[in-house]
């Protein structure tokens, strides 16, 4: 069983809210938190002094965040790691060793993808473990855990993960299915019925609601549903490389990230090990 959540600290913009989200989750699950900051190798800097400055800033960042989080979460075991290498690749390679990798993004709710941090996007795309992407801004009131379902094994894995999160957070589980205006409505309803039956059977403590969106494709439907959600969970096909529901759905969601979003991968377990 994996005992830590990894949060990637970004030294170029404020990332305290990302670490706070990861710390709160780790604290509630009784697992440790690993703070990681990756400094590019010396050749990536125009001067050796710039590299040395980056190393010093990394130490300051890790030290200050460790102290802050230990004070805010007294029972939380926090470790810090300064690593060297290409940031996205380094974090992605570590992903399978942690319960969850948490990264931030500059893209806030309601904005387009231009502001999305490239390192965060690469981590989400190339990791082999579960990844949470946390937007820069977050409204004070959010409700529900949203999961995109399409009947595939990957979406069922995401639904199980989402059910565990809904139970942990005391939130409703909202199942979204959409395949565009040309879909067969009867078949879509069957997908939702099967999903609801699975949740009711395996997670009796979770209140699940089903929403069919026949007017939009999956990406647009999930972005819309996530605007006021506390969490969005979507399932990834493959081990590294990203293809969710109908191919580019996850990419669309990440470029329009609305709320904390977890991308699950086959074989990776959720909060309850389901």
C-alpha cells in the first residue's frame, strides 16, 4: 500500500494552495506528504551562478513549506526532496510510487488553456499513476464529486475512485454521461443505470445522482458539470499518454480546468483501495 502523496512545488509562482490541498487530503487519509521540487540541471542555466541560486531557492521553498504545513497539520508526516532533472519527466517517473501526484496550474476556472502550466500538463499526460491537477483559483462554495462514465473499464475505475472520494468528503457522487447530440439515448440511459446500480451495490453510504447530457460531447459536458464541483474524476486509458472517454476528452478538460481534477489510471487504487 502506498503511504505518501507527492506534491510538486513550483518555485516560479505561488503554490501554497496546491500544497494545502494535498496536505488536507493526506491528513484525512492518514498518509504522509512528500514535498518535491525539481531543479533543472546546470546546463539549463546561462550561468553557473543562476543554477546555484536556483538550488538555494529550492531549499528555502522546501524548508518554508515544510514548516508551514507541519504547523497547519500537526499530525501529518512531511518529507522534502530536492531533485535534479527535467521537472515534468522527473515527477512523472515518480508517479507510480505514490498514492497520488498533485500538481498546480495557472489556468483558473472559466479561463482558456493558454494559461495552463506546461510542466503540469506534461505530468498529467505522461504519469503512470494517478494525478490531481489543482487550479489557481477556487470559489468558496463547491459541492459534489463529478465522474465521467461511458461504460468502459477505465471509467468504472474512475467511478470507484470517485465514490471513495465522495464518501470521504461527505459529498454526493454525480455521474455524467454524454456522447453528443447524435447519440442513442436509450443506450446512454443504460450506461447510467448500470453505473448507478454499481455504486448503490458497492458503496451504500454514497448518494449517487446520474446526469445525461445529450447536447454536448463528453469534454464539454464534464467542463460544464465541474464548474461548481468540489472534485472531478476522469479515467485514463493506457499507462502514460492520455486518452479518456472519446480520445481527447481529458486534454479538453485539462485545458479548461474548473476544479480540482483527478486523472485515474488502470490498476491504481483510490482512497478506499477499491
